[in-house]
């Protein structure tokens, strides 16, 4: 189990990005959250097994790729603080 912090850039707000991320994350049983940032980016925090996370991320990028200009992933130790995946406001 690992924790992943992802920042997405591009036209990722107002296009259903958080809804899509949450929907996919719940299917893969990831825990964490996704939210819009005031600078136009979207932040995603997730905890999952490595292979599950990368499968989730590929599906999200494949489905929203036209809106993503760049993204970065940072990996660290999990905290276990999440029990589900949610959209934060």
C-alpha cells in the first residue's frame, strides 16, 4: 500500500474531472479525495496498492487526456486516514 499525491494541469475544472476521478477511484476501491485548487489545477490524494493505482491513473488519463496538459505524481508512505474516496470542495 502506498499514498499518491497527483496534481493535474490543463482544462481540468468545469469539465467533470472530479466526478470522473471519483467514479473510477471507487471502482478500483482507492481511498482518498480529489478537489479543485484555486489556481486552476486539480489535486488528488489516494492510497492504494501500486498496481491498482497505476491502472486507475491510466484509465483516468486516457478518459480525460484531452483536458490534461501535464500531471505530476508523488509517492510516499500511506497514513490509513481514508475509508473511502470522495470529492472535496
